[in-house]
C-alpha cells in the first residue's frame, strides 16, 4: 500500500511539473528545465540514500573529484568539448583560443554578397537558393571534413537570400 501511494505521488508530481512547464513563456523554459532537472536529480539522490543504494554514486563522485585537477589539464586538447562548454558559457583557461579562432563576423552580409557565396543571381528564387545551398553543404559540411566557418557563411547566405 505504501508503494502504491509513493508511485501515485511521484506520478502526480511529474504531471504537475509538466503542466507548469508548458504554461511558461518560451524565454524562461530553458532556465525552468534546468531547475526541474536539478531538483529531480536531488530527489533521486535522496531516495537512493534513504534506500541505502547510493554507495556507488558517492564512490564515483569521490573518484572524479580526486582526478579532476589532473583531467582539467587535458581538457584543453579537446576542441569539440571547448565548443560545447563555450555554448554553455563555461570557460577553462587555455580553451578560449580553440573556440575563438573559428568565429567569423557574418552579421553584416547583404543580398549581393549572399548571392555570390551561394553562386546564384541576386534575384534567384527560393528554390534556386535552396538547391545551391544543398549543393554547397554537400561539399563542405563539417561532418564530411569541411569547415565550420564556411558552413556558417553558407547558412547565413541562405538565410539572407530567403529573407529570414
């Protein structure tokens, strides 16, 4: 009977959290999602401690803390991690150069420049723009060994030409 009540209250709490989350404005959803996730993680950890099943978690945390100082030195060699951490607003000394060297200012691109990048006429239709964009992205996509900078320029050119 106690397990049934516990499951009932957990389901009720999850339903209430989802209901409130959907009612939030789009600007505050990311912050609310992080807050709900952290609270949920804390509640799960408390439940595991209360049940006596959290010993492996604390051993893992202790091991990570013991080697964290040494691991930070090697993190600067991982450029993809640097990009992810930079997107989250986390900077580690020595990693800033890995993220800043790929930044290009493409905010002031006009329609003629965008057409030149895509290799189409400035008065090209949306369909021609999309075909040119797809053709170029197939050649220089970062997943195929291409450049992130060029892909960003091509995406921006497409957006300018489509009026986005």
